[in-house]
C-alpha cells in the first residue's frame, strides 16, 4: 500500500495524476461539440471528482504496507477493479454540466451500469484471487457513496428521476452527521444490526438508477416507482440510527435473522 508521506494509503501525487488521466480521457473521447458551453468542461468536473475521491481515501486510511512495493499494493487486482469503477462514476459526474440534448445521452447509463457490474466483481476478486485490504474496503465504500450521489443527480437534472430520490442520496450523510454529533456530545454510539438487508437494497437501488438513466426509460413509470423503491432503504437508515443511538436494542434485530 502506498504511503502518503508516512500516513495514508494513496499518495497525493497519485490523486493528482489520476485526476489528469480521467480528465484527459473524457476530453479525448467526448467531442467538444457534444459537450456543454458552461464554464466548467465535463472533463474538468470528472477529473476533480476522481482526484478528490482518491485524496479522501488516502487521507482516511493509514496502514503499513505488507510489501516493500507500495505501488504494487495499491494496484492489486481487486483494488484495480475498484479504482476502475470509481473512474466510471467520475465520468458520470462530468455529465452534471452536460445538457440532456447531448448526443452522448447514453454515456451516464453505460458508465454507471458498468460500474455496478464491477461492484459485484471486485469483492469476489478480493476473496478469491486477490486480497481484501482496508484500502479496498475504503475505496469500495467511498465509490459506492459517490455513485449514489452523482448518478441520481444527473438523472434528476435530466428529468429522468424525481428530486425525491435525492433524499436517499443524502441519507448516508445525514446518518453519519447524526453519529458524529452524538460522539461530539459524548453520547454512546452502539453497533448497527448485523444484517445484509442494506446490501441487498443497495443492489436494488443501483439497478433502478441504471434503468432511470437509460434514455428510453419510461419516465412516468420511473417517477411512480421512486417512492416505493426508496422507502425500504430509507427505513434501513432510520433503523440503523435508532439502534446506533440506543433507542432500539440491537439484540432484537439479531434474533430476527
């Protein structure tokens, strides 16, 4: 695992290089006449988002590498798959400043859908031919959260999802803010229920977002289904916070498994 001046898993230099690489790819693959005339080119947005994600993960992970080659550790096969997924989500973020009239309207659905497939793959790779690491776990969590924000935002801006869906995009941040507030006030924070329900529902959300981004998706049906699709996931966030804050006993949920 690469060290960031003795701390962290990803050096700042790699974050900057990664940002320029993604920006260059977006700038080359997507012709200027298909892009927006806004102040920020989508290549710049994609590059900044990618660099920011790498910097954030590198800042929050501090593990001594098991090998003398930090670059090899960072780019293990499982982590490479995860990094590729993050790059695809960064491309989606670039379309936040692209109008729906673009000829490349299919790109966000293709990139986000490919990222969803890789999300199913990277964990399997880490458990079989690779190695599960703290870096890989943090990359996976960061990119999941990032994808759940930028992809729905693009769909909402393009009129393919109702703004109501963004309540789910914000739910994790609200949950984390609530936990940090409790710790700041020196209040107890308990472990969340040991349940895979949230992971299953996350898969449902990824599939729904991908479908909503498809240009030919029936918008009326998507809008009607949105409250039904997001309600279970919002309830899981509420359940987890009630348990973490001690308002509900964790043991009760463990007995239901």
